[in-house]
C-alpha cells in the first residue's frame, strides 16, 4: 500500500497576525489507521505516528520533489487567491450610496 501525502499552503489564521507565515507549503501524511478511544483515559489516538509529522517547504516544487523522491502518492491542494476590493474612504459619504 502506497503512502499518501497531502501538500497544501495553510490558510491565514483568524488572529491579528499578518500574511507572512502563508508562504510555506506543508506536507503531511494522510491517516492510515482509524482513531480509537483509550479505555483508561478516554483519549482518542491511533498507532500511526506519522499523523503528528508536518514538513514545511519553501516552495510547492520542493515539496513535490521530496514526496516523489521518497515514493509517496501526492494529493496537491492548490490555494485560492484572495480577492481585494478597492475601497475609498470618500465612498462612505457619496450621495449615491446605498444603505
């Protein structure tokens, strides 16, 4: 069974941070085992420790090259680019403004 990895660029967090951390691409392994509840503590976990591993790359090509070099099956998720609507402060006081 081939190992499947997911390569994506993470979305911006809801905090007041900027967009500086959004340039890196992340490679993470898809889960192979189902999560099970621990009978003693009730925590959810699995025997697959690769779920805890996240690798960061500077570019998409570097992440894909790493995955292909190690024989992983790649599922690539392209990011959606944000659209910026230009706004002017003067538009708040325009006569034809719709309330």
